[in-house]
C-alpha cells in the first residue's frame, strides 16, 4: 500500500493527535511523539494503541525525517 499525501494529511495519532509518517518498508504509520508504529494491513490502518508497537530511540533514528 502506498499512502498519498492527501490521505496521510487526514490521519493523526489517536493518542496525541500528532502527525503520522508513512513507513513503506514496514507498512506502518509512525507517531514520533508517542514513539509508536501503527500497522497497516490489507490497506487498512489500525490506529489502536493495542495494535501499535513501541519504537526505541534507535528505531526512530533510522526513519527518514
């Protein structure tokens, strides 16, 4: 799945309401503020805290700015 800029602009982190960044390599939406990665499966973003995985500082450094 590839998220276009318009779709990505509509999505926000459900916890902090911050901007999400698309990571095509892992098919995840990343919230830098909460340090969470929300999965996208079958073109559906799962924006639930229980579905998200926590990111380490090293994980965040590897992501494009």
